[in-house]
């Protein structure tokens, strides 16, 4: 029941993380600083190489230089490209006369402090690691898909192509993988004392990996610097432990409002309202019981 | 890189990318560094974080521009006008670094009175020979210095080789002795380089720049100001360029223009300064150092040619500069012969010089293609190249390949150049019929870099070793394996031969140990040979200074000598910079020459040997120790004091004074003005691209007079240009480029799912105004056409490609085309290079794919036989009108129709 | 692999998600209030089995209550038939759920844990209990054996029934999909009412009118209640609720209303006299309930597909509660000491 407790009176800590006791490690995460992202997509490729993620389709979208489009079962890092007629700094620059800027942002699973996907997972396949991150156990996941709509960021998705690992038994005649996949923050690399593949590959330190504490301080300093330099629209996203998901394990420095990058402006972990929903349901259930009884006894048989 | 070679003495990037973090201002021009050199670009970002200005001057707003603090859009191909403007801005306002310019450059040198400038001859320098269509460089010389006889002889009727030979300071060999005979330290003499420069660029005013480049006066001045304010004793600025400059008919001169700016501002040889030449391929620098070029031997030693030198001595004399490090040419050459032929090469047989093959003609790639088309080439080996997609006018290449007897293609996948005979636009259109192509094609699967040991020489002359990670699959083999066993088998077959022509092959040392089941040669044993050893003792050489001309040393490439010193593979050192004392990190891999990271670094100290400033201290003279010291290996005689004055009879490096940092140059100075070594002039001049919608605002001489054209080649027709009638058929400027997601001709990336999905289709980038003008819709299709061919592409309508307003009120629209696609691989598309022509830069024979003209219309291109018909109709329409026009000047009469 | 290409033609040449468009992707980006109109939250991966289960699960749950109530009130016929109906529904339900899984062979992983934060997990347990109890009771009823055990089983089923009938409301509400999550107050009630209606209607079909009074009353009451609740929910949802009037959700929603009301009316007026009317009326109501489930189901997809629902609902909430996920210059972020 401690999970429900967690919901009723949330502490700032990731749900279930404290259960590790002595084996608990320092909470780590990403600080993705879009002000130095050059849009090289090395993170996308490094991620796929390391995690053996299948290709995600070859479709020319016409959406600037982004042909990956969104995070999903087969894309765990996604670089967004937004072209704007706005100067990067102050009221002139970029293209000089007109003022152009080209926003690039490498999106990833947020590894929420309060993770809806983890909460709603009926099998316990999604779990909180000793590093405070959220990971899907592929040997447990039965592809119920509940976490997919539960995630406020649309990160998780079901892999609807042939299984690359641990295929389903032939008897059912299915070839589809059918399980749900997402960023593991390179759990295997963390176990081995390495930083995640995307951070390792990032040439400009746009993707910074480290203890969340440290990253948050670094981010505050960075924001102050950009403000001093007059950057337009600079803001941290998911850095604040008081937000609707208790702060992101992977947070961002953006140069425009979150929705411009396809991110929810004020995400809330849906299970925050679960106690209310349960009470509500019990009331409805009780009413149903009483109601049916009443309608049976009151009034005639035929 | 003759531009840097002639200006400074070595044909390589003068600085290392890590040093960019110390720049106060970085000008990226002719390069899309963030997209094509993302790893090195981290140091530009580092500089930006430290408050440096990052300026990107480019026709397009790219991922580099997005990171820059300033982007200036200019018309593709107008770079010399822009840089000339900067030079003029500096000179007119006396903003040059006086002390630096006076001591370290050839500004004070007085030039031959016969010399006449383009300003006097309406776009031509003195010595132009209309018949030959080339320059006689006699009059470009320093006053009182006759051209080096043998050098002259070397040039005679043999211009095409000049370029690369000049690449590594070959130009220096034109000078007789160190100090130029006539100088004016006050820089006042009307014929001194400084004054010539002033006159040459006086018309490059801010207004002229704005009108010619299509940028605003303010933008130009802002850039010029930024450069000036961030140069001098206390600050330094750097230039970064790539093939955005090289790939023009005036490419070498564009780079020269930047070299002049950097000399005037005193940014050469100093931390955070210099000119960083960014190379596209993994080891393209290496492939000119140890060349895949036909006209030079390793270390930029000229390949002997058919003219009579009067034997070995003549050859050596012709290429030895009495002063500077080229004074030891004989040692470099003899050591190379000993490396090649071991005991077979001896003083008695002139080290087999007489048996060396001779070049009797231009054998550059594009010339060879013409020869193929004329049926003069029997066989061709293609390795690490995909001409059918990567070379200008891909159609001409494919048609040429179809005329070979045999073709060998070595690549990791079956690229277009191997599959052209059954899968190419020409097969589609019926111009080629598989059953009629007689060419026998051998596809040899190659091993990838992860499947073999070896070294890359990167953009900053750094040799970095890599180890094999996995065995090559199936019958894939490394280049080393292929050429070693090929040589071995040939030697076997010729064992019995008494033929004179086989003598060399029989004499070849070919002893490399092999390992593993496939008998892979030991790559390190090759590196050892490249680095060199003392033949008697077998002791490894520590550097080129130990090379001897008496045959007692063997060295496969003199500039690489020392990369295996003390028997240690220096290139395999991987100690990260954070574990070393300085950011220079000398223990990470090994750089030529002599592990120097920042070339000409003696210039980081003033003439007296003290740092120009505390902030910019790098290498300086330590009076107590009596030697040069600092953060880097001094690029200077370690013990030569700053006040050293060479005696009259001094030779080689001893003839270089203590305050002349450019030790490869015969006079120890950098060259603002290049008296010898370049085909198309001692100073950069604005010429229009071979194909452009404009006349030359300066001269009636529209384009580079020395550019190489294929006047009689039916496969390479040109568009009408400027105001010629018919030019309106091809009214737009097109520029081609690469994307981060793909590698050049795409052979290595279009076949990799993880990369293919990131940029899955060929597209063109156009401005909304152009889209409206011709009715293109974002996400739809466009057909782009030139006299050569037509291609189709998805349409990306974006503000990132700006239209430019020119002086006559005309608006010039530019079309951006990535060139990665072809018919093979996971993602296919038309090749942008099919549109390009084969007019070349005269120094390095590079195609002009960064600026030419095209037409564009909505919709997909015609299919099958309709395609060539479509192209021909437009071409005829344009050309017929052009030929009837009397205004077309004969001088400009370029081949017009096929 | 999800379809990544936006059908530009469908958007009259406009890039998706843009408010204005003069042909340049740059101008589009400047005006963008979403990322090229791409969804922010993912649509569920669920297929038809899920809404079908919402119906069968509800039917099973409410039927087991009806059955026990009827038995206590001495209406044996109704009790039996309702029990059998519930049993059948209870057998169909797990089949539907399992076939929707990406990895059906791992269905039992649902029962690895008991997890109160996962409505689907608790639901699985409830379904197990109710299903087990009902089918046991039904089997014993058929065999006419072990009465005490049958009674016990029926009792368990009766208690597990209401949760089974209502938890699915929480199941969908406990997601990030605006129209579902924001409807969390009403959904369990709506699903409960719908369950009651379908149980009553189904019984009315299979029980002779002279014994089916309670069933008819239940059906009519359920329909009325659910109709009122739907109205209330849509009113409260405001703009987010508009998906109930658009696309497939809209179609199913109006079909639901029409069918259910018609069926209820028929049951109320002639259900007692004519068996035919009872069967027809019951069928109509059941059809209506199926449509209701489908409209709620489809509404979720539509709500997820268009990012404006996420953005607008969150922007509104943020303004109302002063919450936010961003830290702008000048804000002083909470000290990092928390949350790590």
C-alpha cells in the first residue's frame, strides 16, 4: 500500500526508489540544453546503436530537418527542428536583416519523479531503478498498453513490428513484438559505470548526464547566463520538483514554450488524482448495489 | 592545398581545432562546420561560450548559422569580393598589424617592374598568353630575382602539375636565396607588395561588396569590424573553411584571400588564429600527404615528368630550394627511394630515378573522364570514390565508365559507379543499354574502418591510429590487404621477366608481415616504413631532420618521419587532453610535422622572441636556456636566436633569419603576394563563377580566364550566363552541399538504416518568394534543370535560403541542393551532381559545384527517353538564341551547344 | 511503425499544426503552437476488444448483483437467468482482454502483483473474483448441487459485481488523455449506470415479462441516469468535451442516446405486456450501451490525436491553479534539495 500512501502524501522522492535501502544509488538524469544543440542527431543514432532499436521508417516529412517526428517504441531520442522568424538574441542577429533562428531539441523520456507509466503498469514490468530512473522489463511486459496513454509526454509506445529479442511463442502465430519500449537511460551502461550512449555521443554537451542535484544547479546557472546575454524565450522545463510530475529526471533548457517542441505545457501525473477516483468509484459501486436492490424489492415482480 | 602552401609553406590546416576555443572571433566561410564537422565544432561552441564572436558567411542559413552569433547571407561564389572588401577595409583604414606585417610577411618586398595588375589590364595579370590560355609568371617575380631556371623548365608546358606540387610550399622553390633583393621596410615603395595590394583592392569598397555579394553594407562592415577589433597583440581571430571555398573555378584564390586577411591582421601562427582547412573525408589530408594524386610522390615531392631534367641531379636541382627546409629535397627523395626499393636503389643507379614512371599529361580525374568518353582509357580502378554520384556531371562519368574495357570498384556496398550498367538514369532513358556495354566490371567488397587497423590523417594533420574491432565479413577485405596481395601476385608473375619496364616492380621492397587466416598485412609495419629508419642500425628516425641524401636512411614520407620514433606507434597514443598539462595535448596521437600542432608558431612571439601579449603567449624565446619553448613543439630551429642573421653563403634552413617564422618558405616569410606557384595570379581577384547570372562588376573579363573548360566536350555543355540571351532559361543560382546525416556520395550512409531514416529523400531548399514565383508547394515536387541534365526533388520551402537584392535592383534566387542521393541503397533519389558542369579550378582541377545556374519548375521530371529530350529542348532553346547574339564577346565564347 | 508523414494535401498545403501559412516552413514554425500538429500524448494501442469488454464486464458485474437481489426477493426465474447472463459475460470478458494484449501468452503477468495504483491490475483481480464466483454459482445452479457453496459464491459475485461494473471508468480516467482524465468524476458513475441498464435490458430479453419487472425498471433507470450523467460531464468538460460531438465518438454518442432511450421507452410502455417488445426493447438498450462504450472509447482517441486539447486544458489549469512545469528567468525555482 505504500504506493497509495505515496500518492496521498507525495514526498519529493521518486516512488519506490527508497525501497532500495542501502543499494540505492545517487539519482541521475539528463539536462538537455537546447541552446547548444547543433541538431546533429548523433544522440538518436548512438541510442539506436547501443540499444539495438529497429529502424523507425523512412518518411520525408517536410517538417524542417526532422524526419523522426516523435518518440516511440523505436525512437528513444528525437531531435526536434523548428525554424522561426525570431532573433536568437535580443532583437537582431541570426540572419541579420530578418532575424532567423532554428531551434533544435533532443527529446527523451523524462524519467519522472512521479511516473504515471510506472504507477499504472498492471504487471510491475515498469519499475524504478536504484538510480531513480524508470525502466521497462521486457521479460515481464505483456503489452497491455496501459502506460501508452498514461504518459503525459507520449513517450512510450507498443512495438508493432517483428520482435528482435525474445519473440512470442509460435503457437500464437504472432510475429509482432507487441511489448512497450522506451528509454532506459541506458540502465545497462549505468550498471557498468558508463554514461548513457546519447550523452556520450553528444559533441557539444547539449546532453549532459549526471547526478540530478548537480544538473539542476548547472541549469540554474546556465539560465542566468542566457538571461544576462539576452537570449529570447530561455526557460527551464521540468527542473522544478514542485511541478505536476514532481520534477523530471531528464529536464530541459528550452528557447520557446514547451508546446512548440511538442511538449505538454503543464504535465501532471494522472495517478495524482487516483485516490479521488477510487473513492468516487466506490461511491458509484455502492450506489449500484443499493440501486439494483432497491429496484428489485420496490415495485412489482412483473 | 596550394593556397595555404604558397602563402605559408605547408598545404595543411595551420591550426588545430581544439585551439579554436582560444579565438576571440571565428569566421566560418565556405564551410557548414556544424553539419559537416560536428565534433570539431564543439570548440567553436566553446569559444562562443567564452564570449567569442562566431560569424557565418554563407549563401544559406544552416545549422552552423543557427549556432553563430552572426550570419551574413551572400551570393554563392562572391566570396573573393567579400574578403577583398575586408582587405581593402583594413588597408584603407590602416588597421593592419604593422609590426607583424613588416617582419613576417612579404609586404615590403619590391616586385618586378614588368608586373601589371588586373586593375591595369582589365581583369588579366601581366604575362597572359591568349593562345595557350595561361600565364607566363616571369613578370610576377620579386625584383632582381630571375625565375629559378629549372623551376621554369619544370613549369614549361606543364602547368597542370603545378597546383598540388605547390601544395606543400613547392612555390618557395622559385626563389634563389633567402632575403629578397629589394625591400622597403617603410612599405611606401609604389612597387612593394603592400602598395600593390592597396591598389589591387581599392575598388572593393563596402558598397561594392554589398552590391556584388547581395548583403547589406552594415552586415559587411560589422564583420570587418569584428575581425579588426579581435586581432592584434592581445586578440586573435580564426578562419574556418571547407569545400565551400575549394569547389569553385577560383577556389584556391578564395582561400588565398583569407590568407591575406590573416596575414594583415597578424593572426597566423598564433593561438586562436590561423586558417583551419576542414576536410570532408576521414583521411583526405592523408590522401594528399601520401597522395592518391597522379602528379606528386609522398610528402609533396613532384612526380618526374617526360621533359628532360638531365637526369637525377637535374630533377633534384629543379626541385631544391637553396634556402628553407626545401633545401634538403635530395634527402627526402633518396630516403623515399630507399623505402621503396631497399638495396636495389643505390647511388650507382641514381636510386633508380631513371626507371621511375613519368607523367606525360594531365591525368586528373576530370581529364581522365574526357579520355574515357573518347575511348582512350582501357581500365579504371575506383576505390573510396563514387564518381557516378559524387563528381560533377555524373552523366558524363557514367557514359565514360561504359566505354572502359574493365572497371574495378572497391567499396563497402555496390555503389552507383559499380551498378551504372544496369541501374542508372541513362539505362532508364535508354541512352545506355546493358547488353551493349562492353565494360567488364569487378566489384570487390571492401572492409570498413572498424574491420581493419590503420591510421587516419585528420583535418588538422593529426595521425590517429585505429584498431580492428571485428573481422571483415565474408570476402570483404581492407585496402591494405587488396593492394599488398595484388602487388605480391604481380611480383610473382614478373619474377622471370627481363623487361625493362618491369624492373621497378621487381625491385620493389614488398616485405610486410601478415597475420590472421586471411593473411592481413600488418598495418604497423607500413607505418614504420612511412616513419623511416636508419638502414645500418635499423634505428627508427625521430624526424625528417635526420634524413640523409647518401642512402643511409629510408623514409616513406618525409613529413611523416618520426610518427614511429623510438619504435613506438606515436599515432596510437590516446591520452586525453584532461590528463595532460596543456590543452595542446601533444600526447594524443601525432601530428606532422614533428608533432607540431600549431604551425608557424614562432609567429606567436614578436620579432625579439617575446610573446605578443600575456593573453596570447604560446611559443617564445627563453634567453637563459637559449632555446625556443612554450606550449607546443616550436615550429622553428629550437636553438636559433631571434636576432640570428644568416651569412651570405648560408644554405637551406640556415638561410632563414631568426625573425622569419615561415621556415618552409625560401624567404622565411608568409606571402601576401605569391610570385610563383599559382596558375591564375599572384593575388585573388573577383571573378564570377563559370556559370552565373551576372557580369563581372570590375572587369570585362567575366570569369577566371585560367579556369579549365571542356570547350569541345559534347557531354559537358554550359548554360548561357549573365545578360546573354538564353540565360533566362537558367536564371537561378544553385549551390550543392552535404547534410550531417549523410556522407558525401552516400555509399556509406544511404545503406545504413539508422542514417537513411534521418534524411530519407532528396530535396531542394527554396525561399517562399521563389516558390511563389514558379509555383512550388512545400512538400511537393520540383524539377531542377541545367544544360547537362534534370533532376527531381521534394520541395522544402524555407526562409533559410534568402533571395539577394543586387545593385541593379535585380533579385537573385538561390536553390539549395544536397547531393547525397543516387539509385542505390535503402533510400534513393536523383543526384544533384548530374546538374553540374566540369569547368575546373586551374590549380587543383576541382569542379565548381558550389555555384552554377539552373532553372526550376514544379512537378516531377519526365521519365525514360522523355528526360534527355526535355533537357535538350531547353538547352537548344537557350543556346540557339545565344549564338545569334552579336554581343557575345569572342574572349568569352564558351562552348555552347552539344 | 507509426505513419510519420502528414498528408499535407488534406491540410490544403498548410503544414500541420500551424495557424497561418504563406508557404514557408519557417513561417509555420514561427506561428506554431504545437509541434507541426503532432499529438503530445499517444493514442491508446487498444483495439475493439476493450470497449467490447467495457460492455461485457459491466453486464457481468451488474447481472451478478441483480441475480442475488432477485433471489433474495424470491424471484427465482430472474435470479437464474441473470446468473447465467452474468456467467456468460464473465467468460467472454477475459477472452477479450487477453486477445487485446501485445503478448497474450503473458496474460497471467497481470496477477504477479497487487497494485492499487493500477486500475487495470485491481480490475484483473476483481474480474477474477467476480468471474470465478459467478461461473461457479452458475455451474452449481445447473447441476443443482452444493447449495451452500452456490449461495456463498453468489454472494461473493454480488459484492465483486459493482466494482467490476465501475472500475473501467477509473481505468480510462487514469490516463493523460484530456477527455478521459477530466471526466474522472462522472465516468465511474456513467459506466455503472450503463452496466445497470445493460444488465436490466439483457435480463428483460431472456426473462418472461411476468418475472422481469425489476429488470425493466433497472434498464430504464440506468438509461435515464447515464443520459443525465453524460450531459453533466459534457457540460463540465466544455471545449474538451466537444469530441463527443465530432467524428466517430459523436456518431456513437448520438446512436447511444437514440437507441437506449427508444429501448427504454419501449420497455417501459409495452415491455410488460408484449414479450416481443421486451426482447426488442432490451436489444435496443443493449445496443445503445455498446454504442455508449464505443463513443467514450473513440472520444479518447480523438482527444489524444489533436494536441490542442492537451495544450488548452493544461494552459487553462495552469492559469487557474498557478501551476507550471517551466522556470523562466526571474522565477526562483524551489531549492534542488527536494526531489532527489
